[in-house]
C-alpha cells in the first residue's frame, strides 16, 4: 500500500467529490472518505461500479478542490467489496457531505449497500492548494 500524501488526505477530508473509474471504462461521481491511507465509498451491490469491481478490482480515483480545480489528486489502486459496516460509513459520509444523517426511505434497500475499500498503490498530487 502506498501512503497518501498530506495534500491527498486534505482533499479527501475536505470533503471533495471523487470521480471513480473502474477497469471497465466506467466513471461516476462518488462521496469518498478514508480510514488511514485506505479510501472508502458506499454504493449498492447492483450498481455498475460494484459489479465492475467484483469483475476487475483495479480502480482510479480523481479528487479536486472545487475552488481550485487545477489542484487535484489521482489515486490508483485495488478495490474490494465489503458488506460489513456499510450503513455506518454511509452515515459518516452523509454527515461530511450534507451535514445531516443519511435518510433511509426504504429500510429493505439498505441491505444491498456495500463498501468499496480502495488500497492505493500509486498516488500523484498536482497543483498547489493555495
């Protein structure tokens, strides 16, 4: 695992939106958080990004500062799917991005939530945060 430089950690912690690209030429905008140097995202098991990761775990993530988009981080790594803790991590992301807890409209749909855990193996940061 490659350690995240402080500038990349700051972008994740801001929080900034992340663009997830899978090995299947699919990109989507996601909420992202981190546990140490690992990134996590929460999705549902039937969504394309989860299916793509199950088939090919290689991913890349781009995060950029909304107020200075030329300052960004590119993180490449391997993702794994986990079902444990998805609801708690979704709440953590919702609080970070919206300031409010995650609202569950249909509790039955929460059973399909999964965590994408990304272990970075290559990280590059571009531009200055100032």
